[in-house]
């Protein structure tokens, strides 16, 4: 269908972290989080998610180009403070 963008998700890689760093430091993004972040903070936080068994990070591709970030996680594996206590292993956030 002409004019409709193709949307895909692919797993986040270490090679995506510079792009994620740049996105997170854009003023319209940083205002909704904790403000600007360092590359080391991005590397620590999102690098660990790349290797996680319970958090699954993705780059959103719009017509093959990186256009966003999304993640899913198994709620029962996140512990207290990150998600309400959950025991059903099928609940995904």
C-alpha cells in the first residue's frame, strides 16, 4: 500500500547505543525523563538490557530506518519497585 510506512522491530544491539544516547539527549525527550544522560549511563542501563533474560529491548524501524525504542519485560522477574508484585509468569509489560 503506497504511503503507509513499514514498521518493524529488531533487537537492540550495542551498535545502537550511540543513537539511543543521542535520542535521549534531545530536549523534547530529556524533559520527560531525568534530563540529559551520559553515554556511560546509556551503556550501563541499556547494555545490561541487551544481555537480560527478562527485559527485551527493541529499535523501532520506520521504512528500515531507526525511529524509536520500545521494550517488553516479564513482570514476575522484575522484583519490587519496578512493577507491582506479580506471580503470573505470563504477564508481560
